[in-house]
C-alpha cells in the first residue's frame, strides 16, 4: 500500500472517531508533510544491567504480553496503518505488551532485537545485546496515568530476561512528554541524534 492510500485510510478512521471538522487539522498536517518532511530524533540509551527506578503503577493498571488477538485492540485504539505495522511486528518476532486500565485497553508498546531494524523508517545503529524500543501508544482518555512509564519498565524487565543489556529508543525532538518519561523517569541518556529529511521519494538520514 502506497503512502497516500495508507493516509487516506487513516483519515477515514480519524474522521469517524472525532468527526470531520475536528479531524481537519490532523488531515491538513499530514497533507502538508507529504512533499517535504524534516524530523530530528534524540537517540536514548539505558543500561538494563543497572537497577530500574522504583515506580509503583496504579492498582487499576495491568500489563501482559501482546498476542495475535490483540491486533483488534490496536484497531480499536489507533490508526489502521498502526494496526498493520503491529501485525508485521508480530509476524517478524518482535515482542509487544498491552496495558489495561481498570480492565479497559489503554495502550501498547513494542520492542525489537532485530539488529538490522528492518521494519523501522529510521535505523539507529545497534550493538550486540541492544533492544530497540519502538512503537508505543496510549489512548487519549488514559493519558496522564503513567501508562507509558509502566509499559517501558515492563519492556526493560522483559528484554533483560531475554538477555539484552541495553535499551535504545528514538524520540522526535519536539515530543517533550516522551522525552521527559525516558530521561527523567527512566534514567536514560542521550547518546546521539538522527536527522531525517524527505523530499518526495528522496530521503536522507544523518546520524551523529
């Protein structure tokens, strides 16, 4: 599926969820970024050998492994393109987690030990023993309840048990909430930058 067709399907989903008038800002933003896009990402690293922060999730929060039937949860919570990507991640052997708040689906997150990062749009350089923490999403009505902090700590525990020694995460430089979680709550450190620029079909990625 080409990018425009994928976006069209996403726009239909957004309009159905939020109404066409409310969705117009998001649709216009997507359209203006089709011919040109310039993004910068902070690459964060966190040792899985060091003690994890002491943080207690709320009693109403529970987390379990992502299973095939949970693709329906992603379809319920997120854009169709994200549901397709989650299906690809599951097929490729990535490990996912699903969070529930008061028994309601609240969010999900993925991690991958693929050193070639084949399903990613940007490709941070991984070393042996690294896990790349990839897609994560919290439903709007559950934001501010520590869902992503809990999911990230659960990923740390999961991948340490699988033999990983370091977590890597790439966060867009303007995504202040996620940067705050990873740097302030999870004790991660900036280890590099990625500059992504796309003009039509041409793109350039620079690592520093």
